[in-house]
């Protein structure tokens, strides 16, 4: 892809072995950058719990951390001098660094920008998170929480970034982007919002991708044609409020569609989700699956369902589905527009939750009917080709080279 060999340091809020779209994306980015001959070091909080890796990865720096969720899946590292010293000690055993790539929104962003400032390194910052929407979805006290986050941000980045004032989610993102040489976003709609709110301009759009090899293997194993018949829906993701799993399950039950539904993933709302569909033999909870197994389930389904609205900065799963030839039921109009076709768009996204659920009921019935009749929409080929990780890595390397060239 390029003749210049680089050492890039990724900074994440969470360990790459934990669940999450950003973690999946970062794992793929590292793999394809290494295939292209570059060195990648990933800096993130040490993972705890039963799923924590037993053998340290030589290409990673696991920072001292504390678990922050009951299942110990997620953890945090405190951005301060002790963490700075631990990181600098660990990095003395790694090759000289050319560039920092921050792919975090909270403590990982603070730690990454502090590291870059200490060592005079340029920063590329990928924005993965609508901070305001995500926090509003999980707490009614999102206003005070955002004010506290902005105070923390100014203290943690003192001397490492501009002291941007403000107390909302956009001020927070402006603050963590202020020390960057380039900012990227995984979708056109999120990039546009970042520019409109003065976070950074221009913002480079670089989609998250799908593993080229796994894609080919999945497609090779999948049926070449989808036969009309009983529809198979799949929903996957973190079971938390912003993903809107519970309203979706209520809509699925209310729709009365003669269809099978598989739910992939885990999270705090698992028990509540089970209660909604208790006794239904056509709903199956698959739990947490590997990347390859998840893609295989998407390829085998007749439709993927994504129900979050306004939260996703890209929404990887519909793009993965499109790449595998599976159409999607989409609640978020921005994601629907980005896909361009091969979907059933859910009406009522700007209305009340009741109107949104009614739109979902209607759309599930329409999708089930189309699938049974053999007239489901086909995903666009352009999306499939543009979503390969090899092409996404090439696009990101162009950003790196531009930044390093000054």
C-alpha cells in the first residue's frame, strides 16, 4: 500500500478482547496494517474477569485498570502521572513511534493525547461515539454527567490540548479533538455532524470494514440463493438501552410475524429481554459469539434488524450484512441513507417511542411478507466492495501519510 514503514500506537477505552464494535474495528485495522508491513501497538486498560486473556500480547500494552461493570467485561485506567509513567516504561521496549491513533472517547483519549504531547507526536483521532446520545440513553442525569466529564477532560488534558470551554457532548468532543492533526469518522452522517458542531474540519470519512478473508469464507459457505419461506431475523449487539433491544422485542411479539428470531450478544438487559419473549419457541438467545460465527449467522439470516436511533456513528452490522448479501431492517434514517438500498426503513424515527415501536411492528410485518414471497430487497454491490477492510486500511494509511508529511 505504501513504501513508508510506520509504527502506529492505537489508544482505546477498552481492551481489544472485550465486546464492542470499536474493538472489532481496531482488531481488523491492526491486522491489516501489520499485513502491509507496519508495526501497531495497542494501548488499553487491562481486562478482568473470565474472558480476560491469559497470555499477554506482545503487541499490546495493558495499562493498570479497575473493572467498571458487574460482569467485569469493561474496565478503566485513570489518566494521570502514574499511568503516564507505566505507559512510558512499557513503550521503551517498543520501536520508535511515528504516529498516535486515538480511537477512544474517554480515559483512552486522555491517555493517548497526553502521550502524544509528551513525545511530540502527531495524532489522528477516530471518533466512534455520540457521547451525548449514549450518556442520555443510560442515565436521566446526563446533563450533570456531561458537565463532570468536561471538567475531567479539561483537567486531564491540561497542557496536552486546547482548553475548550463548554459543558455539553459536543464541547467534550471538541476538547478531545483539539490536539489532533486529523479526525476521522466511520460514516458520512457522523462526519457531517462533527463538522456542523465545530469539532473538527474537515473530517475524513473512513468506514469500519469487514475482514476480507472471513467475508470470502463466509460467502463460500453460504447458500448461493435465498429460497422463499419462513423468515429468519437476526439482531445483534450490546444489550443496553441505546440499542433499543427491549422495544424491538415488544414490537416483534406485537407484530405476530411467523418468523424465527436469533439474538446475538449480551449485556445488562439480557434478563429483561428474556421476560418479554418468555415461552416463545421461535426466539433464540445465542449469547456472545466469535466474529466468524457472528458473520456466518448474519449470512444465514434473511434479514438483520438494527433498532438504535441517533446513537450509532456508523452501525457496522448493517454494512456487514450488506457485504454478505443480507438485507436489513433499519430504524435510524441516517444509517438507511448511508446504505443507500437493500433495506426496509422503519418510519417514525422522529416521533415518540410509541410511534417508533408502531413503525417497527409495521416494518417487521412488511419484511416478513417480502421474504416469504421471495421479493426481499438486495443490498447494493457498491457497499459490499467498499466495506472490505483492505480498502479501509488503504484509506487510513493515506490519512497517516498526509499527517506525517505535514
